[in-house]
C-alpha cells in the first residue's frame, strides 16, 4: 500500500512539473533579419528604475544560416540598437556608463549561431510617460514596433 502511494505521488509530481522552456517569455514583437532564417523576438520592453527602459530580446537562427552575433549587431555589444518615438520625432540610444561602455549585453562572439538562439538586453533613457509604443531598430533587421510596459 505504501509503495503504491509513493508511486502515485511520484506520478502526480511528474505531471505538474513543466517541460524545459515552459517558462520562456512569449514575444511581444518580431523583427525579421535581412538574411532569411534569422529573426529577433522582443520579449520585454518595460519602464525600469531611474527613468529608463529595458529591452530584452532573443536572436534566433533556426534555419541553418551561418551568422555570428558580432556580425549581426556590427559590434561586440548592442551600441547600434536604438528606439525611435516617431510621433515625438526622437531617437533613444543605448545608455553608456561613466567609462563610455554600453549598459547592455556585451562580449558578442564571432561563433556561429546556426540552429541556436541567444538572449540579450539593453537599457535606454525612457521616453515620456505618454509614449506607449516605440520602433525598435536593430542592425540588419527590419524595424519593428513594440509596446512599452509600465
């Protein structure tokens, strides 16, 4: 009887444990690359402390295309990514620290992303509170509009 109870409890536990990746965030916007088979999925664009906005996204190369993060971003970091408030006619660049370094993901390598994805982030000055959506511009990708979460 005890053994059956343990097996039942173990089976119930296995049913409620989510599969790997089950907690992955859904994309709020997608940008297709200039090269077919590479895309960016924006998972979050939200207002954060210090009147800033944090952008989280993943680059996905799922069709066997040979590309490196360094080539795609034209740098070892995300300094070329920017936000555009078309209505306010304003461009927001990635914030730099006191040493002039990008407040963003860095160390982008020259290794192939073929069949892989990579999670990245960058922080920007926040547009005014009434701005609820901006265009996100990545090098070598079609600009895409994304909502800003408060």
